[in-house]
């Protein structure tokens, strides 16, 4: 039995919450399942890039991400579901997602996946890495 679920979303794509919530609703039909919604703010790839931003840029970006995630959750249709607990992390997306799943002790991860592009075959998309390395069950939803 699944008691808790982690939904991975992108605050830059407000629709990214709708499909995972709909799937959670269809799978569980219950407000007894604890929902956790996570957005991971990706890091700057090169430290030299970070030097061009103000010192407080990271803190402001995290606050903006938290506010946008709260707006997404407030606008979401949560009929039949528990109100989600919202989380924002900062770092490598798949690493932060796996760490959150472990620290929150969730039973399942629901993550979206876009259609692969050439770069995904060379580097590996986040959904694939999560599915390969997670200790929990992983449900990957295609666009």
C-alpha cells in the first residue's frame, strides 16, 4: 500500500502539476495518501557564470520558486486528495529528487518526462536517472 507520494514539478511550467495530480487521484482515490510536491532549482553550470549575478540572487531565486510553487498548488484541483506539502530544493535535479524521496520516506515518486532529444541520449534525462537509482517505485508520465 502506498502511504506517501512525491510529485516532481517544474514551476516554469504550471501545467506540470496537473498530470501528476490527476494520476495520483486515479491511482489512490484517497485523501489518506500524503502528497509531497517538489521543485528543484537547477544550479549554475559554471562558477564563472554565477559571478555575474548579485550575491543574493540564489536566495531570491529560491524565494521566487517557493512562491510560484505555492501559487501552482493553490490553483490546482485537489479534489479527493490531501493538501500537498510543498518543497523546494537547489542542486542537480535528479540528485535532489532522490535525496528528497529518501528523506521524506515516500513510497512512490511520480515524475514527468518529455520526449527525448539528442542531448538526452548523451547525458541522460532526469526521469531516467531517477527511475534507475530510486529505492522507491517510480511512475514516469510522458508528455
